[in-house]
C-alpha cells in the first residue's frame, strides 16, 4: 500500500496501467483528513508507505507519526 499525493499518484498509476510495473502495489490517493484511519485499516494486512513524506506537504505527517512509528524506507 502506498499513500500518495496527486502529483505522485498519477505518474505511479501510469507506470502500473501503461507500463505494467508493480501491479502488486496498491497506490491510494487519500486526503489528509483520512490518511491515519486509512493507513490503520490497510496496515492490518500489508505494509503501508507514504510517498514523499516531507514537512509542509499534502500528508498528515503529525497524525501519521502519532499513530505509527514512521521510518525512512528509501526507494520502495
């Protein structure tokens, strides 16, 4: 599971749907207000990653860091 903002989500979908790459990864466009619950639900059955989790961006970084132990994973 990869939670992504719109700028990353669309190219990732292109890679999956047109190029046929990593179709095993679910790429989700989730608004900041739903990210923590969405990640909690997904984490029950699979690893969860956030694309480009940088300060001041689209992601609910504070909420995700409160709910999870967030660690850099490098290239996923």
